[in-house]
C-alpha cells in the first residue's frame, strides 16, 4: 500500500503541476512555495566554489525574475515522494506544496509503523510478520489515506 500511496501522490503532483501551468497565472499568485522548483538551480550555484561575490546582484535579479514565471519548467522532484513516502518526506512535500499537514497527522503512526516498516521489510528481503495485523483495517486506513491525498490536490486545484 505504501507504494500505491507514493505513486498516487506523485501522479497527483504531476496533475497539479499541469493545472498550475495551464492556469496561465503567475506562479506566485497560485502558490508561491512552488517557486522552490524553479529556484533550485540558482541555489545550487551558491554552492559552487567559483561563485563570486560580484555575481550576487545578477543572482538577485535572476531570482527576482522568477516571480513573473507562469509555468513550472524545472525539475519538480522536491514535490514528489521518494521511493518510500515516509511521514517526514510527506511533510516536506506538503510544505513545498504549501499544504497544511493537519489532515494527515492522525495517520502519522500508521504511515511510519505499518506502511513504511512493512515496505522496508519487503524491499530488504524480509517477510513482515503480519500474524497480528488486522489486514481489513489496514486496507481501510490505506484507502482513507489515498482519499485524503486526492482531496488535498483537488482542493488545491479548485482554488484557482
């Protein structure tokens, strides 16, 4: 189920980015946090040993110009789940999407101690001990998470 949650989340991110790009509005009007996708290359240039102090004004102009962007054209992996969508990664993705995490907080332990734990065990060749697991309840909770994720993205798109 964790893989399904991550795949659905990433699918929703792709649809959300398409909706942002199709809206024809400046990104800062829709969700200023999305500029994190576009600013990444500029931030990485600061880490370059060859970045000079004299380049700061040009850097500032380039970053300020991003406020006019109407499309996300750079890599938006900052918004997506990694191979496993643990709660910390989910929190980071939601923050980058400017989404309040409160709806998912009640599911934090479920994500961390069932979904992620079981996924790690399977991925590393172990057999998770499911003898004490309530698989019907597990399926219902995973389904509830999928619905919440879909609603979060639907609500975001409906705002514009």
